C-alpha cells in the first residue's frame, strides 16, 4: 500500500500532465455515445463510496480545467443539491448500485430496488449510466443482477464495468487503472510498471498508454497531511476487513 500518495496536489499534477500531453477527457456517457474516439484520451470515473464532500472538491479541480468526469453516487452518498451542482458544471452523475447485495441475492427484489432508486436519482439529475458497487461484506456480486435483464431495460446507455472492454487485449487498446488498495496497479491491465501517481504521470508524459480508463475514489484523496492520515487509516482497516472476509469465504 502506497501511503505517501493520493493528495489533491498529486491529483492536480495528474490532470495537468494529461492535458499537457494532449489527452482528451471523456465521461462514461460520452465514451458509450461516441461514434469515433480520440487517439489519446482518459475515460475518467469516480465512485463516491463515502465522503461526498471529497467528491465536490475533486470535481472543482476538474471543472477549473474544463474537465468532465463521471461521478457514481450510492444511495447513501446521494444528495440532490450536490449531484445537480456537479451536473451543471459539466460532470456526469450516475447510479452506483448495490441492489443485489442489499436484496441478499434475490434478483426480482434487486430489480425493484434498482428501479426505485434510479427513479429517485432521475427526479433530480439525468442518469444515463450505472456502475456496480463492490459490496465487500456480501457474497453477491452486484453485476450479476444483469444475468436476467439489461441496462437498456432502464433506458441506460450501459454499465461502467460490463459495457466497457478493458485489459491487455481490449479493442482500441483501452487500459484500466484503479486507485483501489492505494496503488494504480490493476490485475489484467497490462501496466505492471505503474504503481504511484508519479509513475502514472510519467507514463502519460511518455504517451505509453494513449487510451486510459481511470477510476479514482474521492474518499481516498485528501487536501493535506492530516486528512491523508485519516484516509490511510481507513483504507488499511477496510483492506484488512476485505482480506479477512475473503479468507472466511475461501
């Protein structure tokens, strides 16, 4: 786990490096709608698992650079005024669903929850894509809710995992990296050399990965050392809990 990374200053450096290197920024909605894609781009996504105030700060850094990103709110982090303000500043707002886990694996109950929650979001902001939450305390993978239905059944363009091809052999060379675990290394991404944000900046400056799909969780980033210490403590506890649960499940 990289404990000396994930400050807002480092995030600004990442954004500026990509802009300076000629990368375009796309939301998930823009990516799924595009008839043709730029030669060099960052598909930028944020999952708001907790601390929506951090997401507001991150969105502000992007908006000042005319960058749009996709922000996925859980029902527990969704605030209509916050979501509307983000949408008005050019960001995409989506639904970070966990309905199958909440319904304890009951698919019909999960879809009823999904429809109800999506309707609640749409009363305040347009929602055209959704993204599964990991729900580490549940044995049910929320993406499995699509075994019987499709996002199109809810007038959605797609789902941020299932509708986007990533990996070493992905069409168009799209590479996926996430800050989960406080390292940018992602299994199957084909980018083993990238671990820290500085590593990622160098890769962008070299044009090593012209098409990137980046997931940055706002709750992992902080504006100062005190805030960063709190994020690190939380992440260490969360990752330890996930590991213990995984061992119990075999």
